C-alpha cells in the first residue's frame, strides 16, 4: 500500500519554473495526506506563481497516477506565507495584504455558479447601504460578464482616466450615490474578454488600487461565478471584511455554493453569511401568493451546514427584473416591495457586522 513517504518523494520532482527549486522545498506543497485510494494535499502558490497553477496541478495528478492504488487526488488551495507583492513582484518577495486607500471595509459577493442573481444582490445591497447614509463603492469584478452598469443605468458612460503607467488613475462613475468601476465601461457591448489568469489578475488589481475611490465606508465587490483566478486575486490582494455566499434554493445551486464557501474558508476569509435569492415567486396580480419555484430550504441548509447565518431570503418579483433592465434598482424604485425590504434587512445585518 502506498504511504506518505513514497508520495512525498514523488512530489519532490515538481519544480518551480522560475527558481528551479522543489515546490516542497519552497513550501508551496504541504499537508500531504495519504489514504489509498485517495491522496489529499494543499497547494499554496504565491501570487507571482499563479500562472503555473494549472500546469502544477496537472503534473501532480500525472505523478500520482503512477501509483496503482491511487485514483483520487484532492488538491486544496491554501495561503502562501511568501507571496509576490502587488505589481511585478519576483521570487522571494513577501506579499502582505494591501488595504485600499480610503476604503474601510471590503465585502465580496460571490457564488459557485452563474444565474443565481449575484449581481442583483450586489447592486441592491450597495444601494441599500447608500440609503443608510454610508459612502459606498461597487467594484464589478466579473470581468467576463460585467452587468452592473446596465443595472445602474450608466452603461453608456465612460470613466475619466488620467496619468500613465503605475500612476494612472480611473475615476469611478457615480450612480444612486454609489461610486462604481466595471469592465463594462471599457469594452464595447458585444466585445468578448478573452484573457488568461494573469491578465485578469492585473485588471482587478488596477480596479482596486488605481481607482480614485475616495473615502468609502464599504466597497462591495461583485465577483464572477466559480472558484478561480478572480477569487484568488481578490483574496491575495486586499483584506476582506467578509464574504456573502449567494445561492438559490435548488440543489444544483446549493452544491456549487458549497464549493465557493469552502474555498474562502480554506483561504481564511471570513464568511458573513448566506443570501438565498429567488426564494419564492410573487405574482404582481396576486401579491399574497408565494410560489417556491426552485424548492425550499436550500439557503437554510447551506447556512446550518457551515454554522453561518442566513442573512436574507430574497423573493422573485417582476419589479426586480424590470428595475435591473431599466437601470433603476428595486431598493430605490419600489422601497416598499418585499424584495426591497429583504435587501434593506441584509444591509442592516452588514452594517451591524462592520460596526462591531
């Protein structure tokens, strides 16, 4: 039966392409657990080595596939103690999380899959916080599918940019009392963003550190779906006050949300709680009726499994969709609606958290 010593010896063959040193020697591979047919290990890459991640994972699996009694390789993501600094850091440079000048709190809104209403939650949460008198920023980090400019009615706007190189600054667009940056301002409506991880990492860092955010009580970050480069870039760059996990009640969404929650747990980023979106449908002509189109209890289950609070259950209303299409969030357009009140309650919970 394969043991840990044999696995570690095999893994010692994997080298960092830059320094030529073993990943084990660098401390990028650790916590190796061998229980045939499964091997579990932790991969903790510094920021400057993130571009090697897929190649390293492939090499790990290839090496361990040579053991006849190993057929399940689980690679966990961890935090490196030696991460490349912001910009063009090289090997051996230490990266500490860098705060954004003037920004007191960063709240990431994320999910494991697309289509759960994450951008809707981000926009309306930002608006609800602004309605409570907070100075709010909104960063649309969904580089491949930036939708927040449409939802806030500013898709035709172009932000001002001045300076050059690392001194370049971008001025956020203001809407509904929110300062917003999005890739949607910088590309044509039908232009695809075809970028690999390092380019995505670069633009997110530019949005974080080269935008003139001013004084902000909260920066809400609308993340893309999944557990990939954008999530890693954010978590390895800036101190995050906490993460909101958005899910719908249905089983498929719940499964993906678990992965997203587990990722941020592994990266030791606080989980503020779960937001269940599309909890039930309310027909506009029958406001007393509630139809749970996607099942019941998914958000509660996810929250209980992970010992985190269920912060909000957002109903489905046509006015939410209409508000998003018209660029007029429901929190501002129909403040007495069930959805607006749910977002107001979510904002209240967030406000309590950041004030404690």
